C-alpha cells in the first residue's frame, strides 16, 4: 500500500506538470505521545498561511526502523512532500515510535512482531499486530 502511495505521488508530482519537484529541507518537529518524545518531518509552502494540511501515516513495511518501500523514510517523506507542498499544502510526516526519527523511542514494530511469534506463535503475533 505504501509503495502504491509513493508511486502515485511520483506520478502526480510537480515534475509531471513541468514544475520543479524540489522543496526546501523539512523542519524536524517533536511531539509527545504517551510519555514518549516522537519526531517527524514538516514542510510548509512559501508565503503566509493559513494553509491546508496533510498528515501522512506511514506503514511499517521496511526491513528496519529507517526504511520503507525500498527507500529511507526521509527520502520517502521528501518525495511525498514535494507533491503537496508545491500545491500549497503543509505536509507532516510523523515517525511512529520505533520508526525513523523516533527509532530510539520504542522497539521497531517488525522486531516486536517477530519476537512475539517466536515466543507465542502466529496467534500471539496477530494479537499484537491487530490490538
């Protein structure tokens, strides 16, 4: 699903409309979550707001805490951000606990799922994943 979103973003990117796909670097923001300090990438279009906003909820399909859909989370976030920022949207890509910029705030979900399956079988893994 995430790969499809990235491919769709590339297809609809400003490059397809003859515009530059480059956006400035993101602002790294921190936000609280159940006593943790999570971080995310935030891009804003140039000019004065208010702006409409997109909050993107990434998946956990990567093989480690900093990759998703075959690229680093920062690269994937930048690809998606370019589409929305060029069309006047604020784009926020929060990193969930154990992922990307928030990797130090909890265990990576894929690792937790593997441990649960080893210790309690597939039912235990599914219970954790779908709880």
